[in-house]
């Protein structure tokens, strides 16, 4: 799931107010640039983009007015409190670069899954900790301490 198809809508209005209107519509303002082309200002669907950005090595197949581009996220700006997407910079990549990114992303996901499985396995076979042995001889259990104070 490292390559996702998504449809973009070109933007012609700019600024804080225009970006806020775009976000209210459930879209994220974005810029696509690279490979000697002029920057293209677009908006992308918020929910689909948020889900896609969870995967390492992501390559987006963006369709703008019938034209398809392979892009990779360069910079993702999120609101520090609400954690919603504010703006995304996307850079155009070649098919070879896209294949490398997808492969690296799949390897990273596999490594993360293996680490998670190993952690679960280690937790399942961990011995029960003996509280008294851990605290030492001079520490008394909480119940005995409470009884000693009452007397």
C-alpha cells in the first residue's frame, strides 16, 4: 500500500482565507513541483491523504485534469494541537524513484511488523517479577506498613 491513486483539483486562489475555505471543504492545500516544471497549486481530499500518509515510502499517483503525475511527499504541515493536515508539498518523482520508494517503504513496514511481533513474543514469555525480591529485605509490604502506623 505504498502507492496510492488520488485525484487533485487545481487551485487558483491563494492566501490564508482561501486555504481555510479549502480545508472547510474537506480538502488539503498542496503544491506539486520538481523536474524543471512550474509549481502547480492543487487541493487533495483530506481523509484519503491522511490515511495514505501513514505509510512509509509513500508514492502518490495524482490525477489533475486528466494528467497523471507520480509524486512523493516532501513536507507535511500539521496543526500542532488538532493534528490535522494544513498543507503538503509534493515533489515529482520518476518511475524508477517511485519503485525504489515503494520497495523501501514495504521493507520498513515489514521490519516494523517483525519488531512488533518480537516485542509481543518477549512480553508473553517474560517471567513474573517477584516484588519482595525486587524491593529487597529492608522494604516492607504496604499492608504491614499501614498496620504499623495504626498501632
